[in-house]
């Protein structure tokens, strides 16, 4: 990966960094929405079933 990135121009690396930043922001935003929509607590003994 280091060799591949080293062959890129600074402009390409800047665009790549910007796109990755936007991607991470989107992931975080969606994770926050899911956390807020999730029930506050699972019934006892159901923790292992969550997500199945």
C-alpha cells in the first residue's frame, strides 16, 4: 500500500483523503442514528441474541 500511495500525486492524495473523511463522517452519522433508534436496554439474557 505504501508503494501504491507513494506513486500518487499530492492532488490525488488530497482528494483521496477528502473522500475517506466524508466516508467516515457518513459512517459515524449512520451509527449515531442507529444508536438513538435502538431500545435503551435489552431484556436479561437477550444480549447475545442482539444483531442476529
